[in-house]
């Protein structure tokens, strides 16, 4: 009991910084333990996190009304905001982990920025975690991201309709929780304008949908793990022997590729998908016309991926009689949501030899 009291005194002394520390702890813990969204362990963990976050919000908001006075929960009231921060950190870290598998790092950065904002939002607001607009707004964001991962894995299907269903479930469950707490807590009714809070949640809902339809969010739970410009590909006994020109250390995404006119050029990709999920993807080949400075479609080649392989589903497309200049290949779903992009600058080189190339097995 003495140790518990000392810990409680320590938490009270560092009341301003402790929530952020617990957010970081939640983030770090998931970084070390989570791996794949279709793994049962990961699914259980993020489900527990979301349920625990919901419960923590309920306990914290009713604590100001002395709801837990003279109950065993009273001694734990100082820990409620820490629990909120820990579970928010855990859910956000899971979001980053699952998206970080994509080779399209620019997409991951957008989510990382959002998470950094969540991490420091408490320090930017005067009331920090006690600000209930921040609480419920953040809760809706992590709730939405949870269902956009979870629903496609459960139904083994991903498309725009499933995304909208996921958003609808998260919006409904958040509004139910808000209404329930609002009805139970006089202090919450005093501090919150319910209409203002609902409008905030709707703005977040609309913003996420806008990001999705403008291809600013990669299609979840798919992730492009590897993308290479190759000079030759051979399939042997279930493996792919890929020969490519190794790029420089600082230019992995926009590199110069030597090309012998008349040869074939390949795009090799490895795409992660949860087990039993099937989806058609495209390699959208585009060349930049130097006269108009516009990107012109050269080919858009479709193939199907099947989930369940840890290293990702491997596939490739190829072209011959390439034009010199700047190229990009967008790896997209059949509804044109971008999984990743491979940029390269093609330079004609009739002296291209095997010594300049590297071969790797995938």
C-alpha cells in the first residue's frame, strides 16, 4: 500500500507530463509487440485497447461527479487520464505500424504527422486531457482507424463501400458513447456543448473521407512492401529471380535507370494483404512528355493479389520499346486508390552489361 501511495503521489506531482509519457509508453509497447493486422494476437490487442479506452473515458468523465466516491474505484481516479493516454497511444501506434509496411513512405508520413499532433495536442490545449472536446475528438479518430483496418479483415473484402460502412460504424458507436456519458454526467453537460461536440466529430468524419477519396490515405489493410524497376524476372519453383540496377543510397524512390533500347523493362512489386483477402491491383505506367510537361498514360495493366503470405504477394508487369525520360508507375487498386508509386528516369545505354546489375531472390 505504501508503494501504491508513493506512486499516486508521484503521478500527482507530475500531473502535466505524465499523460504524455503514458501516450509514448503505449506507442512504444505496440511498436515492440504488434506485427500484422490479420494475426489473432494483434486483433485481440487492438480490440482490448479500444474497449479499454471507451471504459476509461466513461470512468474519467463521471469521476468529476463523485460517481466513484466511497467505491474501490475512488483510489484509482488519478490514473484514469493516464489510461486514456496509454490506450490512445497504443491504438495510434498500431495504426502507424500497419501502414509503415508500405514502401510508399510519403503516405505513411501523413499519418505520422497526425499521430505527432495527437501526441502533443494536450500540451497545446490549456486543459490538456481534461478538455472533453479533445477527448472525444481523438477517440473518434482512433475509433475510425480501428474499423477501417478491422472490418476488411473480418469480411475478407475491401472497397469503397466497406470503407463507408467502417466509417458509419465508428461514427455511430462514438455518438452512442458521447450521448451515454452526456446523459450520465452533469459535469460533462456543464462543460460540453453537445451540438458543438457532434459538429466536431462530423468535421473529423468528413475530413477522413475527403482524405480517402483524394487518395491521401493508402487503401487499408493493403500495403506495398517492395517496388523495383527490373531488367529481368524469372519465376522458379515459387520464387522470383529479379535482376535490377541497384540505386544510390539517397535516391531509393527516384532513380536513374539505364536501358538498352529494344529490351523489356519490368516493374516488380510485393503487396501485403491479410489472409483470404483477394483484390485486383494495377500497374499504371506513365511517361512525362518533355514538350507538354504532362504525364501520359502508356499502359495500365491489372492483376489479382491474394493475401496470407508474410512477405507479400509478388507480381510484375513489363514493357518493351520504352521512351527515354521520366517515368512513374502507380500501384493502385481497381478503384484507383494508390498503394505506392515507383519513380525512375530512363536513360538509353546500349553498353548495359550484367556487371552493372544485381540479382535477388524474392
